[in-house]
């Protein structure tokens, strides 16, 4: 797999493509993406203890929206070479009665304002099998992860949305979602404190 240093700027795919049941959303992100967990032999990696529950929290994120799904699979180059050539070396893991296949997509974890961590799904394997210790800021962001970010202002309102056959989708139900998260100009009503002090819930 490609190697990118932790916290370097992500440039692997220019666009974000977020899968959802029956289609995908794609857009050019306005937030900055920072690489985490793009390990590749022979580059060295940080090792250390991660907090209790971290690997499970990571797996919950991996089980959610698929980001930049590829057709093929990256394999772990830190594991010993397979003894029987020709067999696929995909990594799978059981998660809440589903099987997740690692190595063909990525995750996004919102960080501070305008910043998103970008990691391969293999990161779970690196943590659990190779003692990889991601940067502290990433560990904190994983524990604070909100799966609803794909419905909020991180995704531009004019993002391209298509069904699984590639037909454009209009999504009238996006509007209330954006309004609920407090995107400016959608929920400003007279007398509702519209002078810059939007309600926080
Ligand atoms: Zn491995």
C-alpha cells in the first residue's frame, strides 16, 4: 500500500466519494485532510498502547459509510508474505454479526474545524496486529466520532449524488438535515436570535 507520514496532507484522491445504501455522494472537499495510518513496509511506524475500547470504536467507524471505495484490495505489507501464492490475502473481521473486509476503502474522522483525518480501513489491523499507535489527536477524534457528520455541513449542499446506476439524485430530504445542524442561511428566522448567536442543542 502507499505510505504517507502521519499528519501529512492527504492527496491520494482529489475527491471524496461517500457510499450510502443505493448510491454515492461525491464532492471536492473544502476541508483539509490529514493522513493517519498509511503504513507500508519497509517504512517504520509508531508503536504503543492505545486506550481501552479504541480498536472497537475504530471498527464501528469502519462499519459505517464507505469512503473512496476501490474495486481491488490493498494488502498488509507488514505481515509475512503468504506461504501459498495466488490466494487472496484480504483481511476480514467480524463486527456485530457482519463481516467487514479491510483494505478497499477509507474512513474519515472529523477533527478540529476544517480538518478531517483520512485513514485506510486497514488501520484497524495495524493497531490490533502490529501495535501501531496513531497520533493522540486521532485517538481523541475517534472516541468523539459522530457518524452524522455526512449529513452536516462537512458535505457541501451541492455535492453530486447518484444512485447505484449512476443516475443523478435530487435529495429534498437533505434540507432539513442541514437546517438542523445550524448551517447559516437556512434556519435564520426573525426573532430566533439570528444575529450570530445560533441556538446550540
Ligand atoms: Zn499485517
